[in-house]
């Protein structure tokens, strides 16, 4: 199911209906203090699930050694849907996005728990090859995020992979 204008509007309307009552509706005026909400009391706004998701994340945690960087993230991504993550520097946006195509596998000491599926298949299963997975799950970062290879290998990766997969 393609993300249409009406489905995007429906998700926006669901988002607006689930806005917490206590959230300020007007911008903070100069000189006024913003109300800070403790991490323990922050809640997800909007729906995390959709009908017929292409990719699902359930209770995903990411650890660097013993340090937990991502805590219990759950969300669905629909077919042809574009996902943008907004947040402050260092809040884990890139870390969770890297989970979606197993780029965290290349980081020593990084461990991912929870379940991430693509078309119903767990992407962390031993029989999942990351090359076709990464061909299906595209992403763009603000800063370059190369594979841990030489510059040549990173540049040649796309054309070589395309040649390999399109051989008759």
C-alpha cells in the first residue's frame, strides 16, 4: 500500500488527536520559562502501529558495551513511507535508524535487542544476508556514514552490488 496524501493526512489527524491535553497550544513568549518534562514522564505522541506495516520494530534497545543508548523503541513503517527523525544532538536518531539495516553490526561492542522485521522476517535472523537487506532499506544521513572499508570500496559498493544482483 503506497503512502498516499490521504493516508498521510489520516496519520497527521491521529497525531493531533493524541496530543497531550497539558501541552501548550501557544508558543512560549519571550521571558517565559518552558516547562520541562522529566525523561520518566515523556510519552509517545501518536500511533506507533499502522495497518500492513512493511517494517516493524518492537521493544528495540541498543547497547554500547553496558551503556544502553536506546530504550524500548517500537514503531511501524509502511510501504514506500518516508521516515524522518527529529531530535537533539546525541539523542539516538542515527542509532535507531542504523538498526533498520543492521549498520550497527559494524560497530564493535554494539548490541541490539528486541525485534525488527521486514516483510515479517526478523532481520537479525542468522539466515538474513545484510547486502540485500541494505539494498531494500535505504537511508540518508546528514553526515556521510561509510562502511568500514576503504574509500574506493565504499564508492564501488553500489555499482558492484547492482551488477551482482542484476546479472541474468
